[in-house]
């Protein structure tokens, strides 16, 4: 049995409440932890944008083959 994944066009918008809360939490940490948390947050944002781009790419390919 083959299961076809359905890739839908992903939106690259970001919830500003989430971003603001994360930044406020990061800024409240001691300097050493702040730098680490900021790098992790950056990696999370880049990862999520990359996943969205991948979904968009595969969604476009699936549309072309229909």
C-alpha cells in the first residue's frame, strides 16, 4: 500500500505574539544562556521556513503532474 503525502502551500507568516514572547523570555535570561537561547530560536525559525519551502516545492511538483 502506497500512501501519497498531500503537500499544501505553506504560509511563511509568523505569529508575532509567539516571537515576542520568545524574545522576552530570551532577554530575561543571564547573558550566557541568552546567547544560546537566541541561537536556538534562530535555528528554529530557519528550520521552520525550510520545512515550509520544502512543502511548497513538493506541492508545486504534485500540481504539475495532475
